[in-house]
C-alpha cells in the first residue's frame, strides 16, 4: 500500500529508523490520519493505526490484547533468542492480560499510586527536585536531561519499589539493556550482549523479592512478595519479577522524557516559559499540553485475538497493530489549533498520553506530579533558563514507542 498523496510506501512514511521520523513523527501521523488511518507496514508486518476513531475502537475493544507488548519490535538472532528463551523475556505480563487476574493485580499495585500515597510522596519529590535543580543552577549550565530529568523520577521509583541505593546504578544499566532489546535494532553482537544481561537482571529481582519475603517492608517489592506468597496468590513469583522490571522502566523512562520534552517545548517559546515563571500554577497546563503535543510515549502494541474489522480495514486473528496514541493529540478534528503548543486550553485533556480503558497507566498521576514539581521548581530557582542559541534537538531511537531527546543542554540567559 502507498500513500496516494505522497506517493510513498508505508514503510517510508512510518520509518522509525530514519532521523526525520525520530525528530518529528507527527508529519507521518498527519498523513496517516488523512489518507491511511490503518496502514499495513510490510517491513514489520504490522498495522500502524493513526485515525482517532480507529484508535479509540482498538483501545476499547477487548478483542485486541496487549499481552505481547514486551516481546520487542525487531527480530532476534538465533543466539540471542536462545538466551532469551531461557528467561522471562517473552512471558506475558500480568498487567497486560485481561479479566480477573488483571483486575486483582491492578488493584494491588494501585494502592501505591492513590491520592493518599502521592500526598505522602510529594515532600520527598519536592526535596529531590530542589536539590538537583539547585546544583544545576549553581553550575549555570548543563544537561537538564541527565542532571535533573533522569535522576528525579528514577530516584522516586527506586524508593517506591525498594531498590537499595547502592544497587541503583547497576539496575539502571540492566534496565537500559532490556529496553534496548525492545525498541532498538541492535547489531548481532550488541544484541547478544544485551540478551545476556536479562537473566542476571531477573536473578537480582528474584533475590530482592526473596529478601522482602523474609523481611517484610512497606515498599512495592514487599507488596509483590507478599502477594506471590499469599494463600490465594495475586501473582506468581515469575509474574512479580516481570512486573518489577516493567515498573522500574515505566516508572522513570517515560517521566524522564516527559520532563525534558515539557521544558524543551516551553523554552522554544520563551514567552511561554516566562508565563510559567510569573505564574507557576501554569506548570500543570504545560505538562498536559506536552502530553498532547509531544508525548514521551508515542504508541503501544495490540494483537487481534480474532478476525475483525477496524474502520474500513479487515484484520485477521493474530494481526499486530501499533496504536499511535500521540497521533490523536494533533488531530485538528478534535483539537483546535492542534499544531500550536499553548497553555490556555480549557476542558478535559485532549490526548491519550497515558492510554485509555482498562490498561490506562497506573502511574499517570505520579508522572504528572513529578513533572509538574520539576517545572515549578525550575521556574522558581532558574527563571532565566534558556536553550543555547546553537542547540538543535536530536532524538534517541524509540521505535514506535518513545519520543526522547538525546540531551537537553541549558544555560542561564
């Protein structure tokens, strides 16, 4: 299939390996929405869904499962596959299944993200944020991504889960390798090297659960250890390992990039940054607008469990769909002045930055809180923040999942 307007094949329009797509996938989404809202990508044998109605239909239909979300976007070599087959890499994650098992597990982990829990976390988030940003301010310049946007949510999620401070650097390295296997077309040797870290990472998380089982704690690892050992277990130990690995990644990668993307958007229009400096209550609006305009999470995988139809497209059971949440935020049929970043939008959020339906992100409120606090603290402590004049944004490979800057150097104006 080709796009008749652009006369380009789908694999060229939606090419996550190209620098242009990494920098701005939104042009491709616009083409998709208007010409091919459900487009077959022959290279990956997947369907790219960008139409708003089609996205909504897939996300709300239980006939599309998210069970296979963590299997990786690129093929594995036989050597890497052999290593990964001996791990939990391909095991269905309990938070991605359907029915009572998902509901019970969701109820368990949701206890750690309730408004009451977030109120308890807020002083710590504010303290970490102020410390990191004060150090950044004292230096006068630096990379906000590495010095603030990464350590803030990573420290918070490690404390919430219960990862000892001395282990966090090693856990981060394992997380990066596991995530690279999900979204980056690694050369064979690098892919095998990354695959070999997976069983080591899993062994660490299993040991963490054992320690929490022997010496109970109130952190999330302790809660999962109890849930796995209960008379009527909410999850198995293997499922707890898979869940911990996912929550470590989801608990900081997406928020790291949301913080960076929000600050980047504000500083590209200095008048908007100054508006936040003058009225820090606008920080929340900036976060919501970034989720709409330049979300750190672009999409997710769904698989059809039966023959079905999406819009005008017939799909067979087993069809893999990339549902591109981020395409909706810039749909001019839903959002007024959709291609402009603004802080004065009214009404409910017009984006799918955290998904929709039963798989809506459990940590959405925490991500919003951390990003808002980071922006508020930056506005208070470094009101003269600015982008270097010669800065040109570059983006990491993120497949069809992430939109993440490689760096965010900032100076004081």
